[in-house]
C-alpha cells in the first residue's frame, strides 16, 4: 500500500521488534489513527513508548491519550483524514524539538512508576474499605 502510493519516507515493519527504544529513535513521529475505538486500545503502549523516547505522536480523537496530548501539546489529535494527517505532520515538523520535549515530559508525568503504583494502591484501598 505504501509503495502503491509512491511514498518513500514511510517504513512499515511487521513482526517482532526486540528493541523498541531503538526503533523509536530512528523515527521522528509515531502515528496511530483509528476511526473507531473498537479498532484501537484506549491507551496504546506504542504511543506511550514513543513519548517516553521523546517522539511526538499523531493519533485520533478516539484514542484515550488524546486529551493528554491536547492538554500538554505533546502531539496532534486528528480525525481519520488524510488532509488532517498531512497538516499535523507539517505542524510537528515546524516545531519538532518543542513537540519532542513535551512528549518526553508527558511520559514522565503520566507514566511515572511511583505515581502508577500509588494510583493502584488507592484503587485497592478504595475496594477494600468499601
């Protein structure tokens, strides 16, 4: 499909990848756009990992990460539309360093191990105390 479109700066990899951080470091952006929530995870690991590697993301409004991306300006939220995707990629290119820095900060803020454990502790405490 990529070859049919005559695009030469897109790489599609199929199969197991051992070192995702290395793969993200080779990319400028991670794109995951879905028309329906049923076709995508609410909070895809690939987008969180991309942010953790300082790579901004483009995703659709159906993604659970969309509100945080909008709030922190760590990426672009679009509808499943080619023109919107092109415009989002242009925006990221024009301020890539800024988006990359904000993406990394988002991952540090939202995915901090201590905060993650604390959130689970609160859930279990609420369940146990009724």
